C-alpha cells in the first residue's frame, strides 16, 4: 500500500486521513508531532525558521526514513512565511538525499495537480470527501463534549479516556453509516462519566496560530492542562469553518471571514496575514459572550500573531477580558507552560470572586 | 479610527517616525507635507536612546526595526498635532509587504499612539499607484486639489533625487571587485544598523556597494514580499567577477529573512560567491560583529592567495 504523510492538525488529522483511500493511499500520520520528528526538524531546518516549519520538516524526514513515498502540504497565498514552506522543504529534503515526493494543495485550480496525479474515480472521491466532512463534524462534537466534561469530572483522566476511545473508533470507521452511528452514540458515552455538576468552571477561549492551536505536542497539551485546572476551553481553530472560508461558502458558517472582519474592524482594519484577524475577532466575540479569559498561542516570532499582540492587549483592556499571550519554540518547557496557565487561572478565579463580591455589596446597598 | 481634524491656519505639525515607510520612500513624506503647508517633524535618527525608549513599551518578540518604530513613535507622539502612520500593504506592484507593516497603524493606535490623532492612508501599489495614494492623503487633510497635485509632483521628484543621491553615495568607491551589502532598506539605510558594519569594512580596506532599491521594474518571481524580491532579483543577476562577496544585514526575528536567507544562500552557492549574514538585535555587541567581519574578509583573502599560489 502506498503511503502519504501530511502535517498533523491535531484530531482533525483523523478526518483528513480518511479522504486518502479513494486515491489509493494510506495515511502515515498522527495527531501530534513526535519528539523524534521534532528533533530531526530542528537539526535540519534553518535556525530562525518558525516552529511549524520545523515540525513539518521533522515529520517529512521521519516519514521518508520510514519509506513513505509521498508527502502533502497546503499552499498559501497569504502574507506569512507559510508560502515558502514548500520551496524550502523540497530543497532541504533533496539536500538530505531523501526520496519523498512533496505535493501541495490549494489555490491551484478545480482539478489540482495533486488530484490529477492520483486520478481518482469521481464517485469514490466524492464519497470520501463527504465522509471526511462528516468526520470533521463528529470531531467537533467529541471535542465540545470533552471541553465541557473535563472540568467537571470527578476522576481525572476519565474524559480523556472516553475522548480517545471515540476518536479511535472514528479513525477506523470506513463508511458514512458507521460514522453517523458513532456520532449518535457519543453523547451517551460522555454522559456516563461521573461529574460534579455543582462546579462552575471558568470559560477560556484559545486563539492564535493554527499549528500551535491544534498540535498537542507543540502546545504541550494546553487543552488538557486547562481542563484539569477546572477550565472549560473552546479552541477557535475549527477546520469546518476554515475550509468554508477558503471556498467562500457562507451557508452553515457562523464564523465567515466577513463577519469576523466586521467584528475586528474597530481594532484591526486589515487581516495581517495568517489568522491574526481571527484572533482579534474571536477575542471580541468571547468578551461579548462572557468568557472569563483568552489564551493566545503562537510560535515564537510568528509575524502576524506577534504584530496583533498590542491590539489584543487593547481589546483586553477595553472589553475587560484578560488575555494570556504565550509563544512557543523548541525550547519551551511543559513545566513553564503549566506554571503560566496555573497562574492565569488563579488570577481569573480571583477576579471572579472580586466581581461577585462587589455585586453582592451592590445588591445589599 | 477617529477622523483627523482638518488642517488649520496655525502651524500644524505632523510627526513622521523615522522607520519603515520613511526608508522605503526616502524623501517623499517630508516634502509632501511641507508642500501642502504642514510642518513635518521627523523623529531623530535611531540611537541607543530610541531603543531604551522602546524597551518600556514595545513587544518583546518584534523584529528590531519594529521595536525602533515604537521608540520613534513614542519620541514624537506628544510633540506634534498628529502622527503619520500609513498602512503599507504593498510598495511594489504585484507584491505584498511584510505583514507587520499592514498592522502598524492599528498597533500604534492600540498602545503607543493611544488617543492621539493618527493620520493613516493605505499604500497598496496593487490597487492604485503612489500618486493616487497621495491624492487620497491630501483629501483626508482637506487640502485643495491643485495644492496637492503640485505637492505630489515635488515630492516624487524629491524622492527620485534622494534615491539617486543614495545610489551615488552607496556605490563602490573604486572600480574592481567589491562586496555587495544587502538588506531591507529600513535596516540597511538606517545608520543605527549599518553604520558600524560599513565603517568596519572600510577600515579593512574593503570596497563596498550597498544595493539600490530605486528600481521598481523588477520581474515577478515566486517571492511575493516587495523588498525581499528586489534582493532576490539583485542576487540572481550578479556574477562572481563583479562581487567578491555578499553581506546581508538582517534583524533577529525578521520573518521574511528567516526564509529568504536559505534561498539566497543557495543562489550564491551556485555562483560560488561567498555569503555572510549579520543578524542584529538589541544585545548585539560591536566586538562580536567586528570579529565576524574580520574573519570573513580574511578567509576570502586566504582563498584568493591559495588559488593564486596553486
């Protein structure tokens, strides 16, 4: 069976992997970069390249060493460095003498070169793509349940266990029928986890750059850390919305680029490339919706995200929503990340106490 | 963004941070504002003081030019009636600017220029030429069209003159083999970045030429960043006979350069032209840079000696 590797997108990798069977390919992927791949990437990449580049490179080298023949990544027409990833990845892989053929997909016509090369039959391709979209929806359901349940669980680790079980079953489901059946069974599985409904978890939104938001290795499993600190998180990189925005599909998309641009306009007139605009817009939205705080994740030196940091600080002050700004590179330690998040959660709990205390005083007055 | 109040009879001062767009369009802005009757106040040349001022207010992970921009802005923001911070989306048709330049006015309004009047105009050569952008700028300040048109003519001429002056000053002092210095205009032409490097090279009797950015007739390539593509074009057209080596002046955390350096290294390797990158940040010590430059120049002399011996 011919294998193909593509950069991991966290849990969404499961959905994307299922779309390859119609091309006669099997995915050689995981939902998080491995430490070995990271090491290979750091050695081979230019020192000042951004973290996602090193992760991509490390993954491709690891795959090439394991005999994988094909690699796939996205094309970009934006202002950030992602545009040059493919050129540099190809060059470095060639210099290392690795024989892995790199394709890129996106903004390259109705029948992109990648699809043309493998030339799938139309019906299986459509079925596969529909299945992938269904799986994306199911992943969103699983994640939402996980984010809601984890801060309430009585025994730590139960939610993660159920999440991984559901994700594993989703991974092996081969038809839309199986996928829909799993989707109907998910709520019951999460309801079965013993929880303490009396807790009132903090609500924190996660915003920032795609790779770091989704790759659990690169972000040191931020969602899990926050969940176990009793926080209900929302990760604002949602693949369904992202794909709809790329193809300008507004149907069923609450977070269209137009809507987000309108929200952010008082603070940011043009998106600075990458997901900078989304970061600002989601912060504003979450402030309106009463979130307790936001955590902004980005690779160190990420051009668009760093340039909107002052804007996020202004939004944070104006709309009274604390924003923790974290940047990640290959030297970031899990201990450091955990400490910062713990401190942030403590601050948010104090704020809540103060707010409810002052409300009580106002009521009595 | 608040609409700027219209220009009044009294001497109205507009602050221009000596950064980014100031170097990309040399001589343009001061002339334009002066010609339409507004006194331009350009911040002082970058220095350690600018950096010290920036250290309190700027974003830690910004590239050095962006940190200096914040310092320049902070220096003038309370000394003028309005500051000029355009939104630079593209300075070369068919290309886009570094994404940080497109968020400059919004970031400025968020922190350093909070609650000040910021005059902003979108500079986007993909959508309209510079002259039309300047017309829009005049309109925002409620200046009569005739005055604005004459100001545009004079400002463009001043920019051409300044570019010619820079090219004259930056070209090699003597004929024969020389070193090419490349870098973004806002690092290379900012003495704070380049002065010590250029003086050191001169003290080593090296014939240097700074790359020109005046020519906008640059073929499009896969590189879409304006200044990076100009550098790419220059490096693809030079030959080993003309240049003994290429030295790039860069800044720590420059996103554009982090990708471009590898591409430039490849081009120059194929041409067998020695290439060195000096990456500056606020902690860079003069001694370290001097040592590296001496070593680079020495190693090329040994290369020449050994090839002439054999």
